[in-house]
């Protein structure tokens, strides 16, 4: 572990790391357990990875916790996930404050059950003064829904004469997204072996480096994270330019 940590260049860390936490259900199935056990074990990985990011000073971490499409899962599983969200938030508030981590959330939060929504807003409020790192949970989140919402908001402002169509640019669009207060994603990690984006931060990952691993989320550790970061640091990010221009 220390060997990996020593290899990481603290000056080349991703400023915004996003993770698609996939594989909870398959982890449980492989062990002959209920899917609920996979989700519960996944919360331990959330804690370990969040603390690891804070440890090496990654300022922004965004976790894909519940998508707009996840509402279509079996009712009992959705209810379990919402109960787990509430209990996890209650348990982690002390840890968040201890580690000086601010909680943030993006998505159609009004769609959450009232109890989960209330608990979420309470933890956000109680950690709003923390400055070490911003942990963002994507809940009831879908990138297409986010973009549709953004188009509607901008269209309404154009209709009211607040924005000229000729002035619409990346800055204006970005300022209407759920992630308006976050920088673009530098590194996107997906666990479980699936290699797709699944409607996550489509605008924000335009130039993100993508990293896929076969490890199921409950088994994902600090060591795995550090390996992903080292892989990221060994890549050349050109943003459309040539290698000669970058060098």
C-alpha cells in the first residue's frame, strides 16, 4: 500500500474523480446472499474510498449512488436502498465532519422519499462548512434528464429576454447543470467489468479519462483506487492537441 502511495504524484491528481459503483448485486449472488447484503457491503467501500480520496487530497469525489433508471428495479429493492441511504447518512455524519468533508447531492432529489430527502438535506446542512473535500452523491440522477432540465431552464430565460440565443455557450450551459459548482470530471472509474457510462455525467466527462475494472464494488479497496490513479497519471491528456503541443 505504502509503495503505491509513494508512487503517486501529488501534483498530478485528478481534481474531480467520479465513480460508477457497480456490482453489489452480483457480489451478493456469487456468495449466495440476498442482494441487500451486497448493497450493505457496498457502503463499506464508499467509506474506505472516500477516506482514501481525502487522505491524498482529491478535492472532489462524485459517486453514482442511484440513477433515474434505478426506480424501475423491484419495489422491495428500491425501498431497501432508500432505507440504507437514510441509515448510512445518519451513521456517517460524524465521520464526514471529523474528516472535514462536505456532502453534496445532485439529481432529481424531489423524487426521493420524504424521509430520505429530509435526512439528506440535514447532513448537507450540517457539513456545509467543511472544506477538505466535497463528496457528491448522484441520487435519482440521469444525465439526459439533467440536460433536458437545463435546456428548459435556458429556453425559459430566452423567452423572458434574460439570455440571448446568440450568447448561449458552454459556460451558460454548465451554469445550469446540477454540477454547476463542480469542475469537469478528470477521471471516471467503473467497477464490475461493465464498460459503459450508463447515463452518468455525459456533459461533464467530455475529456475525462475512463478506467474500467473487473472488481465488484464491495471488494473495491484503497489499493485498487491508488492503482487507478497511477494508471491515470501515466496517460497523456491532450484535450484535442498534439503531443508536441502538450510537451
